[in-house]
C-alpha cells in the first residue's frame, strides 16, 4: 500500500488497497473510473480525502454536489473545469464554443450537451499531457442534472488518457446515478474495527458488552460512531446512549446523525444559528457573500461556537463538517427563518454577475405570489435554455409558475415548464404541470401546444394509435390559430400512426392524411417539410401512382435544401427520420436513401448533435448493407451503439438485425427478435412486427428454411402497417414458390407490381422482374432473371444483384443448363463470400456442388484483422490527418488515436503512416468487436 500522510483508516484496508491500485494504474498512463457507493456517514468522503492525499505528481480537480443548490446548468462542471480553462483556446472550435456557451462565458446557440462532454474530455486530456489528472466528485447524486450527465458521458469515453474519475454517491438517494460504471460498495465497519474506532474516539477502553451494543446500534457506520460518542466518556456510554428513549437515537442511522447535529444547534447563540442557516442556504460556500448577507440581517458573523462543536469550518470558503450538518441546519429552521435567509442572500448577490442565483434566492424568499420574482425566474430559465440546460429551464419555469399571481401568465409558464420537463425526459412531471396549465386560461395557440404535449407524452409512454387523434386535434387548433406548427403536427400525427402500425381505420394514417389535406394549414416555414407532408398525404390518399412522384420531389428537396442556421439544421434532422423510417421504401430509391442518410450523418457531426447521430448512422448503415458493404455497415452500427451507450440511450437494434439476417446469423438474430416482439406487444409498436417479418424472411430464405420464411414474410405483409410491406412481399414470393404455394406467390406478386410500378427505379424494376421470374417458365423466366440482374445493378442494390445471380443459377440448374448455371452460381458465391453473407454463400456453394463443381468451404483465416474502430482510425491516418484532427473528427482524444494506431501497426506489420494505404488495401476488416467509438464533427 502506498504510504499515506493520513492516519490509518481503521477497517478500510480492502478499500484503500483498491484505491491504491487505481492510483498506480493512473500513474502508468491508463484511464480509470470508479464509483464509491454507500449510505450517509459510511466513509465515502474520507476515502476521497485519502485519494487526494495520495495523489502526488497528479493534477487534482474536485466538485461537490450540494442538496440545497438550485438547478443551475453546468454549475458543478464549471467548478470542476475551472483549473483548466486557461487551455480553452486550444480546443477545436466547435468544442470551445460549446463549452464557453455552457459556462455562460459567451452567447450563442444552445450547445448539444454531448458536444460539451466531448469538450470536457478534450480539456482533461490536454491537461493530462504534463501530469495525470485526478477528478474527484463528492455527493454526485446532488450535482445539477446536466453536469452529472456530462461527467458520466466523459467517464464512459475514457480509454487511453491519463485521467481518473472517482465519484462518491450516497445510497439510496443516488441508486439510479452512474449505473454500469465500475463500483466500490462501502459497508459498515466490522465489529472489531468499529470497536477500535469507538474506543479511540472516547479515549479509553469500554466494557465489551457496552462496546458491542453501541457498535450494533450504529451498524458499523463510522460517522455515527464518532458523532454519538463525541463529548461522551466511556463511563457515560456504559449507562446506555438510549436509556432515556431520546428520539435522537431512534430511526435509521443517517436520520439519527442528522437529529444529533440538530440537537447541538440548540445550544448555540441565536446569531450563530442564523449565520449557519445563511451558509446552509448558500451552496457556493462564498465567505464574502455570507458576510454581506449577514450584514443585511444586521448579524455579526460570529461562528466560533459552531466551530467549537465541530459543525462548520471557515476560511476563504465555508464548509460544513458533513452534508448532514447542512441538512440539519436548514430543515430545523422555521419556514420564516429560511425565507429571511434567502431574502438576505438575494440582496447580497450581484444582479449583473449572478442574476440566476439571485432570482432563485428571491423565489425561495417569496412567501406568496410575486410577479417580479416570477419574471426573474422566467428570464433565468431562458438563460438556462440558451446554455443547453433543459432540466434547469424546466425547474426554473416550474418555480416561476408557482409564484405567478395571475392565472393567465401562470398557465403560460406552467405549459412552458411542462414542455421543458418533457424535453428533459421527465414525462410524469410534465403531465402534472400540463394539468396545472389546463386549469388556467390559455390562448388558442397555447391550447394547441397543450394538446400536442399531451399527445407526445402518451406516444412516448405507449406507441399506440391513441396519440394520433390528439395530435390531429392539436394540428387543427394550430391551423385555426394560423400557426406554422400545424403542418409539422399533421406530419407528426401521420408518423405516429405509421409507427403504431395503423394505416386504415378512423385513427389510421390515411385518415390523418385526409385531414391534413383538407385543413388548409399555413406553410410551416420549411418548403421541404411542406412538400414531405404533401407527398406523404398524396401517397396515402391517392395511392402509389399519384403519391410516389410527389414523395420523390420532397426527398429531392430534402437532399438539397439550404440550411443557414443551427435551428434550421436541427429541424431538418428531426424531419428526415420521418422520410427515411416510414416512406423511403415506397420510392425504392437507394441513392436517395444514401444521399439523405449521409447528409444527416454529416450535419449531425457538423453541429455536434450527438443525439441525432445514432439514428443517422443506423440509416446510413442500412444503405451499406444493401450495397453489400457489410464491413462498413458494421462500423456504422458499432459507432451508433457506442454513442447510444455513452449517452445513456437504448441501442438501435434494427440495423443489427438486418445485418445478422443477411449474414445468416440465426443465433444472433433470434434473441433480439424475440425481445423486439415482446416490446412490440407491450408498447403497441405494430410496425415493429412488420420489420421483424421482413428480417426473418431474409434470414430464413438465406438459410433455405423456406416454410419459416413464408410464415415470417406473411406477418410482414398482413399487419396493418406501411414501412416494410414491399420488402416483405419480395421475400414472400420467393418463399412461396419454394414451398409449392403458387397462389400465395401470385397474390403477393400482384401487390408488388402495383407497389413498384409508380416508383420506376432500378430497385423497383429489379424486385418486380425477379419475383415475376420465379413464377415464369422458359424464355420468359430467362429474360426476367437477366433483367433483374441489370436493374438491381442500376439501382446500386448489390446484395440483390448477388441474390438474383443465385436464383438465376438455381433455375438454370433445374432446367439442365449446368454450364451457364455454374457461371451465375460462381458469381453469386464470390459476391456473397466477399460480403460475408454466410448463409447465402453456403446456399450458392451447395448449388455449385450439385452441378458437379468442387467448391471448398471458406477457410477461416487466422489473421490479425483490424476491428471496425481501428479501421476508422487507420483510414483517416492514411488520408494524411494528424492525431489531433482525427481526435476532433472521431469521438476520442489524440491519446486514444495513438493507442489505436499502435495496435494497427502491430497487426499490419508496419511501423509508419506511409505504409498504411498499401497495408489497408490488403487487410480484411473484422465484422464486429466490443470496443466503441463515435465520430463527431
């Protein structure tokens, strides 16, 4: 164990050894993350102090959450980063500006909180270039929400930086915080160690019976052992702490400690108690601010009595002995005394330098409705929004609504608070405030906003079609108010019904489209959005012939629309998933899919919209699956999954399933499919069942399990959905012909012909021709198979080109054209083998064997193939980018770039960047790996 300048921590040898190992790893240049968990008083803070004392030759920076603090966005993060802000100018421009806006150092568009996280990661990494950086965060459960989310994000992205982050979290209050990170759980001291600590505190030996009873009462909690024995001799303890039945010693340990602290307050002079109350109400610990507030109350700052009884420490900053002291001081005071303390703090806080904290204290001081206070909170909420603090905006607006005297502005503020809470992923609180707003007089526009909010909350909780009528009602109200939000809301209603898997019926997508077309809603301000609504509505109401050309026009405009502001870019990123997720398959246009998804990825990177990046990557990955570039698709899926994990979102399973299906990986797909089915049943996501039908159709057709493919594809067709019907029809025709069900095949072919005629694209013509070939004979079948190969090639759908060669070869073999069959089967086998489409490749191999040709099964190469993440780094390095630029392009630090490159050089047997282009050209990429990397702009 490392020599410690602190006295030995009684009974904590195991914990200290773990922390010593963490320090050793940090000094050796590795990243470390640890969450210390335990109840109040268990010794988490002491262990942090132990770490700080041991951390010689490192840069230590600290932050502490405070329960009484207001939800000031990035307050704790700013405190932690303060020692390194002199290096802010060295950050890449987007990161630097994001951090400056977040910390209130500059005005600008609200930054994406994940871009702020990337900026903090870069800042800490740069600081670690001279000495390792040690980040200590105490009482993390009380950090402002956006600071905690950002620090968790940084902790999950550390890899090869000389940075360690150690959080202390109080349970049970913090049980939901920082889950999944490495943890060290702290329990009570064992009986021997607790007895030793107790006897040290009382200065003498205790009778074993007395000592054991006292230790048992305190459950080995070190703070309880020290505080309850404070000022009591061994003789006094021998008579029993609880002999009088005093309420201080009843209840949970943390509650008893807080009561003990409160009991000590009663012996202090009134002026000292008031001074402590001001300190408890002021979370910053600014001694000068405390003095000014005390002067406002005409109190001389006299803290010596509190120091003597061990409640507080004064210096340049004010520190309570323990958070439970602060809690005891604040909660034992009367409401009137607390308001007076906050009123004094509001008066003492500079209105120019710290207007938000002044507004918060003024609100806490209010003993009734006060419009001036409410307006101040509303302005503070606006500043919080501009800094990217949605949760803080919600809290401030909620408090503003509470102290608003007049019902009309109270309703407006309650509605704004509800919308902010919903955006901050707090739908229950949003519902409560929506009810408050509903009881107040609202304008026509605000009534529409309220209706839309309620629909969004309902849809977020259950993807049922119950939300659609509410959204349609909101859209009609927006139309009546002449609001540009009307068309956007109609499109949202249609999208909701599609997602719920409802096209027909009174609450289906077609009914919503009819209502949208008849509404006369004003333009939305985005021509692309308006055209998309027109195209979608035409598709649903006029059918494919009239709808597809209109939809294609909207897609073309989306691909080229000029976006001049961050706000317009964010709006575009919200709009494109509607086109990609629900309607792109009806255009049968892989090039448009590629253009839109690639633009979405690029724009999300450019503005640092990391919340929009995972779905964009998934859409782009789907394009590469159809291109037959499974390795690139896998890289994009890995990146999306890594970003989803780092940002706390659920991973997107769709592309993973499609890729597994084309590879023939039934073992990979089966578990995910079953999980998706259960979720679809629970949440009413009927459209998901359609997707599963298509995916299983591909999987089982590839594995030549045609009866299972037939049943799966039928599910994809028969549900009342929209998204995957066309693709499912293709799978159903093939499976039905293989199962000897020509009537089913012809019925599906008729629907497919109708569906693809209007699109008139290479993909559409290829799908139609191949499906017709499966039901044709002789020269007609031969012509159709050849046409399918050509048309799929024109559409760029490489996987279907390979599949058409396979089906054509199978047909040629069965019609006794063995020589020509071998030609197409060899082509199919080579293409599928190169893609790693294992099941289809094996199907082609078996057919080749049946023609009499010997085909060796693919050899498993024992190779040091690069992982998808290493391939990304290597490709950028081969293009001539420096480590710093790669680190700015990818979601990593330059140290991590270098770490990956060292592994790349070893695997490829090279020792310089100059050799990368040639080496990469001859190296097979791995399909998947367990590391995670994210790209950002």
